[in-house]
C-alpha cells in the first residue's frame, strides 16, 4: 500500500486508542484510502528473483566465456612457441570453444525460461487486485460491525468508485451485489459510478445491463448517467 494508505490506517488506530467513536464518514474515508492505495499481491516477485539469478548466471557465463577465450589465446601463443605441443593446444582450444558455446546456450536458456515465467505470471495481476479490493472491503465492514456502524449507500459508492479507478469493473459489480445482500439501497451515484467502471473498461453491453436495472430500484438517471453511457 501507499504511504497515504498506511497513514490512514495508523490514524484510525490512534482514533480507537483514544476512545473516539468512528462514524460513517470516517469509515468512508478509511475505505477510500485503503482501496485507492491498494496494490495486488505480486506473483511475479519470485520471477523477478529468478530473473536476477538468471542475469547473474549470464554474467558468470559471460565471465567464463571471457576466461575461456583467454585460455584459447594462451593456447594459440603456446602453439606458436612450442611446435611440438601444437596439436594438444589446438585440441584444448576446441574444447574451450565448445565450453564457450555451452555457456552461451545455457545463457539463452535462462533468458528464455525467465521471460516465459514473467509472461505467465503477469496475467494474474488483475485477479490479485480483484481479490485485494474485496478483502479490504471485508476488513472495513468487519471494523464497522465491531463499532456498531451499519454500512451505508455512500460507503458502497466509495468502494465501487475505488474499483472503477483501478479499472476493476468485475470487482465493482461484486460490490454492487454485496450492497444488495446487505439491504443497502443504491442511488443515482451508485449507478453512475458502476457505469463509469464499465465505461473505463469499454464494456458497453455490461453498462447497458446496469442501466436497465435502474428502474427496478426506482432510481432515476440524470445527465451524468447518459453522458457516461455515451462514453461507454
């Protein structure tokens, strides 16, 4: 999490320690801070270490290649000065070149393996962010329950907006589903924010479905609603 996120959590802990009762607005601000500053649990960290290891191996291999080249030059010099040992030196030179080729091949294998691992893991980043946002929402809801503060429409609007900013439209829709499970009534801002999440992701069909639900919740669209729909 960012520095602002950590500071928000620390201030909330200070508030509790001093016996100050948190309100709905406090939880809205806390949720906004932790979700906006959220970062996914990186699955590429191990790959980064692998990448560094591969780079080190490449450097070692390059060093070995340089040493082998030096040995080759030394062998050639010995060949010129000692005619009787020329055949042995040529043989050693060939062995050195073979070893050099092996090192280069090993280096290429390391680069290829590391690259493939990074590509495979990078596709999980979106899923990690999705889970991170939901987990943080659950934590804030748990804190609210402990404090005896019921979740409000504005709290869920904050959560949906945070998902929209992170370009996580699926997470935004799940926040809306959780909102219904908690019997919290959506308002125009709720739907406009959901539509914004869909528009950012260019999900026109999903946005249309969200818009069609407004009548069922007796929520009237406004000019922002239609402007966001046009953007989607």
